[in-house]
C-alpha cells in the first residue's frame, strides 16, 4: 500500500477528472471551402446570437429551427461535454463562459458557426487515493510481472546455446536461414 501511495502522489494528474459542461448550442453549418456560404452562415449565427442575447431562453427554439446539429432534436442541448471531447475553439468558448451565461460572440469552428450557452459547469476533481488504489495496485503488479518476465527471458536467452545453425558473421538480429 505504501508503494501504491507513493505512485499516486507522484502521478496525481492521472487521477483528476476532466472539467465538464452541460451546454446548449445552435450550429449554422458551412463548408470551410465556400467563402460565400461561410459569410451567409456567419450572418445567420450573428442573428441568432442577437436574439439569444435579448432572451437567452430562446436558444432551444432557435436550435430546433436553425441548427444543423443532431442536437436540434433536443433544443440544442449537447448534454454533458467533457474537456477534450470537442474542437479546441468550442472548448475555449465553454471555458470562457460563466455557468448560465451565453457566450458573447459567435464561435467559428471547422463545422460552421456556433451560438453557445453554458447551462452548468462541473470543474474536474482530484480522485481520492482510496478510490484509485485498486487500479494502481493492479497496474503495479502487472508492471512488476512484465519486468520480471522480460528479465527472465533475457537471462534464458543469454544462457542458451544454439547448435546446428550457421549464423552470418556479426548477425545481431533474427535468425537467417
């Protein structure tokens, strides 16, 4: 257990849950290779943002009417979005927006233009040692077994005497016939 605890302390970042957000959005999709479509999509998203800024509770209706995302069926609700599960621009907007607030600008991604509202934010937390100790112990046991098996095989190979085969001079690699 002491070894597990030392390993936990040295690797705390591995046992930290990611930030998570419940977010709603409107996606006005546009092909990145089509400048005219991008300009039209941006204008539509800016219009949706203006309506949401006037009344944030309009976002679900606007998502149902305008969004090109499958979440439109749920009024734009994306459910729980964890850090690292979206494109960087979208995640940056989530991080910059307070819980319950609407992001102040349209967010451009490779998919198009988003109007984003953060409904709830759950900061990541450090998992306690007691919760992860069994996983650490199993990993350390397996790691020790692999290291021991590798050392044992290396010892056997070093002691082995191969007869009846002719190896090319200086052969260090696999056997050649």
